[in-house]
C-alpha cells in the first residue's frame, strides 16, 4: 500500500537525518534508500541502473552559525498538484554570508520548518528550481538546519538537497520564493540529477 510505503520512507529519512553517520556515510545511506525504496523519487525504471546521487565535495566553509531576526508575513504556494495551495508563515530571516534567507513554518497539521533556497549554482551545477536545507514535515531535520540558543541557527549546506520534482515530473514541489534566491554560489550539497 502506498500510504504504508510512504510512512516507512518518512521514518527511514528521519532516522537517517538523526543518525550519527558522518557526511560520507550519510550520503551512502541516502543513495541506498533512493536506489531501493518503493517511495524513492527516482523513477522506478531508472532504479536498476541508479548508482547514486552526485554531490559537491564536502565544504567546511558551507557550515555557518548565523543570527536570525524575527519576520512576519505569509506565503502561499500553489504546488499545481494534489497538495494544492500550501501556506507558510515567516519565522525569521537568517543573515548568511551569501545573503538573507527566510526560514518558513508550514501552516498545516503538525507544521514544520522549511528552508528552500536558490543560489548561483542552480541551473549550471544544481537543480535549477533550487534546493532545500530542511523540510521537517519530510523528516529532514537535525543536519541542514540546527536551532541554537539565542535566536541563532547552524546551517550546513553540505546537506542541501534537491526536491523530489528534480528527479521526476510526477512530483510537484514548492520552490524557493524570490526572497530566498541569492546570486552567490553555495558550492555544497547535492548536484543536479542526471
């Protein structure tokens, strides 16, 4: 049943993100999940030949601790798919070395933090629509964005990843809004698929 497979996928993703694996081990385990799980965003007919995702090399300069200033306002994104219009509320704006990025709260049952971004690598090197640093509804917490005391965040862009729509058109994904687009390249995380 798709619902049970999806629940299993989310649990496995959450366990992976909360594991004590280093970046190399994390990437290897993620590749294995993408290769074999029935809910993988990799198209089923491509999985037999799938050898893993492509990544920038680990980049220590892509790990930063930043201040977050409060922000207000909402955003509505029409996914164009069965999710319809998804509503987000601004939590705060992180002042990163590459430019400001807004951290969002998903206004749905259970909620969750969401940090989509589009940087100067998007298009030539990484997915043109942008990448995610966290989407806690999907279980991707504990690596890309860590909440610190005193209105601060630790951002590790080595864990930046493509949304599901980067692998297969059957997925509809919210992409980075204009305020989360920076021109500077963030050379870390996942590269463009295929």
